């Protein structure tokens, strides 16, 4: 089963056209929407690339500090992720990853 950190429902709504449709929209809100959208697109692209190589993208909070390797680290909008081979991930890391992905989906609503 594939787990993704990106909410697919949020990625369907592209906020870039909102500036044209609603010219009086607050600039800060528009910035927040577009930044969240681009963060999701970048994360989705990184997940696809890792999947092409038979790896998985795991957030740094799910990986034990002794197993973190700087050459496998990817920074996306200030958040660290590690590219790991599927068979190299321990059961505890998988469980942390599943809980993290579930929390991300629940937080998005």
C-alpha cells in the first residue's frame, strides 16, 4: 500500500487563478494558498521521483537520528525528508510514517 503525505483533494484546486477572479482578495491569503499548493506539488514530485528509484520519502521526524544520512536528505520548503530504500525502513519507522501521514490528512480536513 502506498502512503502519500500530500492530500490529493487539495491539489485539485489550483489557487493561481484566484488573483484574476478575485482582484480584491487579501494578498497574504493568496500567498498562503499558493505556497501551500506549491509545497504539495513539490512534495508530490519528490515522492514520485523516489518511487521511480524504488525508494520512499520519509519525514525527518520519523527517522532515528543515528540513521539519518545527510547525502539522502531532501529539503522541501524548510522541512527535511529522507529518501530510503523500502527494505531499509524498519517497522518502527513505517509505523511512525503511517501515523504522520494520517495526521497530515486529518489536519488538512
